């Protein structure tokens, strides 16, 4: 374990990635200052503190050679699993889910760190399991990756934290697909997506007289079912399940081309959106800064993804490449799902927008991931 | 550290290709997001901008002041006073059903029904409009207000706010005319708003009388103030500048009503009227405007407008004296002898009778096998038309009915407005019954017989009139045959006292009454009041100081129960079987101004129990006229303060005392007993 930065690493520091990340973070703090305008507590200052802590985390992660992290992947993964199990006994319940540890003044959400654990473990599996003459994975060979993400997936799902479980699932799926699977598995996946679409169409959209012959709907819990119908038609139940989706669309849409101006957003200022500084932070941005700045933000995120993938592209070994893919996939799915739900493309799930949403755990996990990317990039030529 | 093998250290070329695909896929995802953003922000941006404005602008209704009701001289009879109402805002009412409502119930002494009603409304409000305060108690007493204020800390979501409350300064006086108000029902709301009204649930709406009839005029137009609210419905004052200039549309106050009723005359009528039940109506014979109107027992509109309890409501509706019925127009009675003017006019018009026509009264009239009794068993002897009126000799009128039949009498009655609504509109009315042979052929078993004509001729039988109709008949006779539409609102004024609409006298029809006939009838009526032996002579002499003024009058005692073979004294009969005492007349006889009808229900005799009231009102009317000619007009818009010494008995009191009401007998008064025996 070496805690130092050598001279030859310096040229490989991914400055583009770091600048983009910092830019998004600063925009995020500026945006939070608007979302938490008086009389709300000025949470942007604590967010700045978290950002500082996050940068320290990046630095710490950079100092460690990632091959040491590779060796520690299993213990890290196991510790996270243990934390999730401990949550069942010592967790703090809020908003119907048992997702938090209370440690002094902090509330820690282990599921956030679980994501990184899963990414590391998957990368280790794919690194160790490499067979040059058998490039694609069949069903039998997939048991290890599936087990790696299946256990935390189930543990998070029963909290219940559907959103984070979904993120773990999608991230792992991306990594597994990246690791190449047999064509029939891809075909099965496509068929599955199609089947899901047909089920949703049949259960929620198709115009049929009641009682509707449903396939899955009657197995879902009421709030889950309402999320889907609220996504498909938010205006149908404005005061209930559709409230978030509808108000969020109004906030985004009313921003227009150039927005209403910083701290001028009415939807934000009058607090029509609960969770506006966490899950729905993008609606604040969209309302106050308009389409042009939204696209700019998307471009920044896009740059982060591309730079991140670039790190993987140039990585020294399979572990580095798979970690980079996993981290970028994790960030991408969060951005995609969060913005998608804010603008009414996807159902509402409790996913934060990386680097923009207020929250220490979220910020910390994203910064740790970025640290991993920087680490991998810096050590691309080390042997 | 083991030397790394080539295979698992450097990512192969195929892995690099996958990175390109992955980057492409992610870019595609971001492009999808951008497209949706474009659709929301550019394509439908205006639509969402409008929605976001609608989100935070709340329109607060500014209630228009309801118009006041004033008497003829501008004294305010009905206006609004501030009252304190208790509200619950469901959204802020935590532990509403476990803590707050039980405490409120305790503090305000609700019974289980009231508590349940409040719980239901709060529950409904919580679902539909959680930030809309729900009134749970209107018009708190001082005591209740203090109790609530003292326990503020434990009553989350309860607030006490001043609200204008309709105030009927006259209490039970004129209650049937003024009406009252209460909460609009769901059906009314839908019906009125479909016709362009702008009512909201919880609004009060006029019931009965002027409040109902002039609802739209009194109500005015509500204004609107736009306010910025946040998602919790709380007003954000600082942001109101964003709304621009037309944020407030001021309300337009409702019109004020000016009545033709002079409260001083009304007070005198209230004071002088002795009965527990009955009616007094005084109208201007030359315009049809009502000057005073008593209907007793009344109700308290303040009670009905405020928090009437179900028990009180039941008491009102079950009361056998029917305090909710306006006895002036919405109830009809046998007119008794007061009807004889119509019979006499019909008799003269037929040509078979002249004022000098003599009929001998032996104490009854024989028709076929039966005898119709005159009220004086010993008989009046020979009577001409004048004296028949003066003494109220029934036999003379039996003879008329026997000679000319029912139909000429019925036609004369109908021409004078009997048997049909008067068209007053402002208050509910019944048409009364003016029988004719056609009516009896239809309504009576066996059809029309002569005996029915005899009954009708003296105002008995199926003959039924309202006091208002009777007053109009006497007014028409007084003014020479013009039947006016009765009115009691002179004009509508705006807030500054400018006239918006003036109501002119309206003629229903001119009845063809030859001058000679009219004068002959009036002469008979004058004898009733001015000559010794006339049934109203004593009351006139006692009641009116100006001996030179001639009063034309007729008293009546209408029989309610059928007579047995033995005549019972008043105190031997139960209250509801006693006779109605009537007085109808006008003054001065030579230049008529005021017609007045008094009905003392189950009150006894017309001369003793109705005439003194009428005389007192006439006296007061001319006193006031003299006084107003010299004194300057009073300042208008003074609130009315009751100075009636004789308080109208409340429903409870009336119920307790009715059985033992002493007949106010003037000793030695000669009485006309109009008794028709139908068997």
C-alpha cells in the first residue's frame, strides 16, 4: 500500500474530468442556494462542506494504488453487505424506508456506498475470471456476477428502496453487458423489456372496460402502482400520486428558453415541489435557467461520462476498465433516471441527481467514484 | 506481486470497441433527455408558464356589503354587525378528531348531533379544500369567545374571525316581511350559478320576505383580490407586487331598500294590537303602499340567521300558533261582517236594492225549511241599507242574497280583488276564496244551493280573505274604485343615497262603482263609527281625539266553530274555537287617506278586540302627519332602537299563556254577533 503520488503520474491526471465534476458541483451549490432560499435553511453551505469532504475523499482514494483496492474489493463488498444487514436491526426509519444509520449528527445511507462496493466486486470478478479464448459469457458462467449484484439488490429492495435497488441492477446490468454475454441472453433481455412494455400498456394504458384484465398490477403495492400511473398520466390525480410529476413538469416547462432567473422561480420559491433540493433539484435548475442552461448541464454530464469512459479506455488492466465502466454506468443511470423523472419521461423513484442534489452520502459516494476514476487514470502506465 | 499476464492486464481491442458503443449509447440517452426538455420548455413552454401562474395565484373573494333595509324615514331596520365566528382550517388542525373537536364540543357545549355534523364537514373539507376554513360555530357569544381565546394553545387549527352578520334590529317585529337568511344549499348553489349567479358554498342567502325577493339587489357584486400563495396555501405578501395592477377588483355594495312602512306607526300598531295571534295592515288608499304591517306571532330573524338549534327549529315548526306564517297575506280567514260592504255594493248594483230599501228583521231569515239567525236574537226591526250596515243586521243581507243570488256578490268580490293573489310578490300569499255558484258546483257535494249565498253574503261559508285583500277592498271603496297593487318598497338606493329604482303606485284595475253606490256604502260605514249604537262607535270615541274627523269602519266577528243549539260564552270555548275579531275601515271618510284592517285571531268581538287597535293606529297616523308637517325631517340612517313597550310574546311565552289569555272586554260595549247557522 503506497500513499504517495509519483511524478510520472502527474501527466495522467484527468484534468478534463476533474474540471467538469467541479463545474457541476459549483453549479449545484449555486442552484441549491436558490432552492433553499429563505426562509428555508441555507443548505448550500453544508453542501459546500460536503464538497470539501468529497475532495478530500478523492485525494485519499487517489493516493492509494487501485490494485490495493482491487485486493480489498471483497472485504469492502462484504463490509457493505454487513452494513445493509445491520440496517435491518439498527436502522432509522424515515419516509417508510429503513435506509439510514444515525451516527452523531450524520445520517448515513449505506446503500449509496453499496453501489461502489458492487462496482468494485464486479470488476474484480471480471478481472479474475478472464478467459482469452472464451470472450462471451453464457448463462452458466454468469453465476458469479449475478450473485455479486443479486445479494445487495435484494437487501436494498426489502428496505424498501426501490430506486437504489434499480440503480444497482441497471449499473450491474450495464457492466455485465459490457463484459459481453451470449446473443441469446441479449435476445432474452430485449424480449423482457418488450414484455414489460406490453404489461404496462395492458395494465395502465389500454382502453378497456373495468374490470381491467391486469397481469401484474394487482400484485403491486398501491403506492408502487400509483407511481406508474402517476408517471403515465400525472394530471389524472393532481393532489395524489401525480402531484410530484405534474408539478415538476410545470416547473420545467415554465422555464422556457431562458428561465425565470436565479431565485426567481415561482414553483421553487413557493415550494410546490417537496424534495426540491434533493430528488427534484433539476426542476429548480430547469425553471430558473431555461432550456439552454439545461442542455449545458447535460453536456457537462455527458463530458463527465465520456472522460470517465476514456479513463477506462486507457486503463492498464481489465479491473481498471471495468471499474471505470461501472462507475460511469452508475453515474449515467442516476442522471438519466433522475432527470427523466423530473421531466416526465420516467416514473418517480427516489434517486438523487449526482453532484447537484443536496446530501452528504450521495455527494460522498459520487466523489469516491470520481476518485477511483482519477486513480485509474493516474496509474495507467504503472506496472 | 505476480508478473501480470498479458491477457488480464491490458484490455483487449474488442474491449475498446465496446467503450465506443457504450459512449454512444450514453450520448443517445442524454439526447433523449434533451428532446424531452425541448418539448417541455420550448414547444409547450407557454402552456406550462400559464400553469405555473395558475398554481400560485389564489383568488380571494371580497364580499360585497349587503344592502341595508330602512323604513320610510330612513331609519335602519336591518344592517350588518360584526360577529365572531369560529373556524377550523382542516390542514392546520392536527389531532382534529381526537383532541380539538372534543375540546371544542366541551367549550361550546355541543350535543352529539352538532359534534357529528362538525366532524363531517371538517372531514369533507380535509378532502376537498384543506386550506379553506370551515365555519364550525357562527356568532359566538362574549362568553364563548373568551373561553376559546383562553384555550388557544390547545386548539390547533381553530381560529376566531370577525364576520359581518345580518342584524335585524326590530327583532320579531316585521319578521315576516323582512325575512331572514341562512346557508345556501347545494341544489340552490347549482341552480343559481347556472343562471349566472356567483355563490359559493357556505354563503348565506335570503329566505322569505324582502331578503328573498330582493336577494339579487341587496347582495351586490363580490370583488376579487389576487394573492400569491405557496404550495401550502399560505399567502406570501412580498410577492404580491408581481401580480400587477388588476390584482384587486373592488366589490360593489348591494342596494339599500327603503320601505313605505313608517316605523313609528308600526310601533303603535304593535303596541295597540292586543292579540296573541292576528294581523294588522294599514295601507295608503291612494297608492297601495303599506304603512304598517303586524303579523303575530312572529319569529326572531336573528335567531334563524344565526345558530338556530334543531330543537328551536322544531319548536318553531311545531308551534300550533304557526309563528312562521305571515297572517297578513299567507293565511286566509272568514271575513265575517267586514265582507258586507261587498254584498251591499252588489245589491245596489243589481238594481233590486236601494239604500232606502227596508227589510224587517225578526231576528232571523227563513229560507225554505231553515232559519238563518241574525246575531241579535230579538231582531233589529225595520232596517234600511245604512242602518243594516251600522248595526250589522244579518237579515238585510240574507234578503239581498236570497234576491240576487251568489254570483253578483261573487263578481263584485272578484272585481275588488278577492279570491285572487294581490300581486304583492315580496311576501308569499294565498289567493283566498271568493265563492260563486260555479265554485260550489265544483267544490261542494250536491252543488250550489241558495243557503250558500246567504252564508257568503255575511262573510261566512266558504268565503275566505286575507287581511291584505280586505284592506285593498276598503281602500278601493275609499278611493272610488281603484284597486292598487299592494307594495311596501318605495325605492332602491345606492350607498350614497341616490335613487336607483323608484317604485310607482300600480293600478291593478278600476272597478266600476257608481258614485252614489259608493257614497251610500260609505255613509253606512260612517254610521258604524260615528253614531251611537254603531259597532265601532265606542272605540272611535275613545281612540281618536279629533272629533271632527269621520271614520268609516266595519267590525266583524267571524265564527270559527259551528254553533251548537246553546250559545257558549267566550270563556267556555277552547282557544282555537273562539271567534275572530275583525275591523276594517278607512279615515277620514270624506277625504280618505289610510285604510286599515285588524284581525284579532280567536280574539273575541270586532268592536272591542279589534277596533281599538285600528283607532289607535289612525290616531297615530294623523298625529305623525301633523308632526311631520312642522318638524324637520330626521337624519336618515339612524339605527332603529325598539321603543315598543309591549313586547311581542315569544313563541314559548305564547305557548304557555294562550290558554288563559283574558278577553280584553270593554264593559257595556254593544256587540255585533255574526252568527250564521248552517244547519
